[in-house]
C-alpha cells in the first residue's frame, strides 16, 4: 500500500489535533491531511532541550501553519526542571508534559482525536523495548493504531517509505539531532539492533508486524476468556473490596495470567511476589500505588488504599448528621414484644447511657461484654472468632458510652446496655447502610 493511499478520509468528519514536531514523520502526515482536504489544528511542544534547534523547529511549524491557515497551539516547557522535580528521565518528562498538554488543548477547543505520526519502525522498537521488561503478550503488540482518543494513521508504513515520500514531493522538515544518539534505549534499538536484523532478513519488518498482528488476535481471545473467568471468580466483600478464592483459581490452567489481567489495571507490577502470595501466610500484603492485595485465609482481597485519621471520633445523638455510617436513632418507652434479630439493629437502655455517644474505630486493647455471653471479651478475640478479615477489622466501628463499648456496630451489642424489665426509656439504633 502506497503512503499516499493512507486511509484517512474518514477524518473529514472528525475534529482533529495533529501533534506536529517539525520532523519528517509529522510533516508528511500534515501534508497527507492537506491533500485529502481534512481540516485539523496543530499542537507543537517546545521542550527547550536543544537550544537553537528547538527554536528552529518551532519556527518551521509556525510558518507552515501560517502558510496553510491552520490553527496552531504552541507550548514551551521547562522539561529539565520538571524531570528533576518528578525524579524521572527527560524522555519520560517530555512524554508526560506533551500528552497532558494535548489533553488540555483538546478539551478547551472541543477536539475529538489526537493524531500522531508513529510508524511501523516505532512499533517494532516498542516490541523490543517491552520484550526485555517482562510485560507479557500485551507489551509485545507494538503500538496500537488507535487507543482512546489517539489515532496513528501512518502505523502501517515504514520509516523508509515516509522518507522516500518526503523526498519525492518534496516536503520540508527538520531532523532532530538527538535521534542519532544511541545513549537512549529506543535509539539503540533503532540504530544498532534493527538494522542488523533487516540486513540479515530483508523482510524482517513486515514479518515482525505480521507476528504482532497474530499476537494481537491471541491477546483479544485471551482477554475474552479471562474476563469470563473473572466474572465467575470475583466477589464483592463490602464496599470497594473484591475477593478471589485461591483454591478455585488454582484449578484453572494458566491461572497466573488471570491474576495479571485482574491486577495490572490497578498498578501492580511485582508479579513474582503476587504469585507467591497464593501460598503465603494469611495477612501477607502487597501494595501498588493506590491499592493493596491481601492474603486472607483462602482468599485474595483487593482494596483501595484509604488512610483513617488517628483520632477519628464522632458524637452520636438523636440529631447527629454527617456520620461516616448511616445510623438511625429512634426512641420509645414501650419494650418491643419482638426483638429484631438482624445484627444491624440494637435496643439499648437509654438511662444506662451517658450521652452523647462516641463513634470511633476500634483500638488495640478494646474489650466488651458480648450480648448473650458471660464475661468480657477482647475485640481482637471476638474478631478472630467471627472470622473477620484484616480489612473487616480495619473497617470496624464501635459505639461507646464514655470509654465503654456499647455496640460493635453491625455485629454485637454489649450486655451492659441491654433493656430489661426495669427499662423505662429505649433507644433503637439501626445501621441503615454499609460504611462509607
């Protein structure tokens, strides 16, 4: 397929933003868009990394847009400072800065698609980079033609085809001198490894692209199967908590890939540790940036990271608002003839309470006198007997009168505050919903 026949005509119905660096790839794409009468805007990121060369790139882009009356957005970045502040490489800093800015430009100007000039050689380089990172099949698919709002019209064409097209037309462009340096990993593959493969096997690029297409088909099939398995395996354990039974998981051949598909979107990367977690002792935990994975008996529990304030105490009365849990307070003078057996409802002797009550998280050393039992019991022992998971324990609330526990909310009240034949005033408390 010739470059001039690139299938971009459908873009006439789209509002597009072209990432235009001034290099040959993006300048060729801009030329193709003009030739097919596709309206577009341009975004140029000046990273100020190459002195006068960076300024010359910006001038070329601005002159091109002025000549063809194309809306042009230019942003200058202090890339070195950003990289230092974020503790990341210059290449990663430039990537973050430009894509964050592209998204802002698109939102502010009602643009639908971001067009980039990635080509077949870029996709092959990505394949080799990911090959050494242990990313799994998904990382070996190269660069997708489209993901979300980004579309890459030149992905089916090689760098050689693009250069030839630019020479024949001719198309003015600028060469980024940093592309020739081999101290960057991508450039090392570009200049040292891939040329050797092409020299030994002239059709290497095309055959590699075919291999990536086959892998993509395998990946699509595998994802469908994995999602079916996850729907079968995953259960909800309270609010924002997913649980997966380990024994059932292990019965599935290749269960490691199911774990990968489940946890990778949540930022987990320590796969050896995760696989070992299946046979670890209960309580072992692995963290990503915003989530944690916990081994709890024969389950894996996934939960967002939330930090409870150390002194998280709320006053509870008949008129309390903005509590972290939904408690309904009701008072009466008649002893109910039938008690609710639901653990979410308790009846208390109001005269035995010192108001206001306090709602707080349980603490080490807490104890109470469980209703229906003789004597006192530490909460830690109660949780163990009731088979609370670590997450259940962390999310447990207790309702107190002074320093005495009245109710382990949603689980068991304290015997000292029960109603009796002498009770004159009754408080009915109902837990209306799960904790926030």
